[in-house]
C-alpha cells in the first residue's frame, strides 16, 4: 500500500469523525433550541446581574429572547421586569387600611400582645383571695 493512500485514508477518517462530532453537537444544540433548555436560557441575567429564569423552558422564542437579552447586556430583562411589576401594581392595588373602630379599646390589643397571668393563678395579685366570708 502506498503512503499517500494511507495518509488520504487517515485524513478521510479524521474528516468523517470531525463531521460526525459536529453533527452530534449541532443536534444537541437543536434539541436545546427546541426545548428551551440551553446555555443561553440557563445563564440569562438582567442588567444588575440577577439570574432570570423567564426564558427557560420556552421553545425557540425563549432562546431568541435570551440571545437578545444577552446582546443588550441584560437591559431587556430589566425593562420587562419593570413593565410587568408596573402592570401588576396598576391592576392589583394594595387594599386600603380598615377604618378605625368607633369604640376602640387599647386594652384588647395590649392583652393579646402581652398576656399576663390568669386571675385564678396563685401568682396573680388576686390569686389568694376568695369570695367566701372568712376565707382569705
């Protein structure tokens, strides 16, 4: 066998091997693109460097959104978060505080906050007294 034939065979095997490896890797990228679970969606960050999970699990569009967010330096995720928070606050206002009761007694609140000994407790100031005559 000639040396040139052996070299050509080795080069052909190397090219076929590298081509198979490239197809295998691209197939993995294609799978990640379809499922929305790839390096772009997993490592997405906003402008402050906080992790963003909104792109994960969203097929194709999630990967494209994560790529656009990466190009913008995370400002698209921060803008989306600001818009979403503003819309939520606009359509879900905080409930107003209830009006004060007319006959409000501070004693009930204080007794709930600082429960003391019961009246029939021996350690109570009135614990040793009795209603019966002659018994102290």
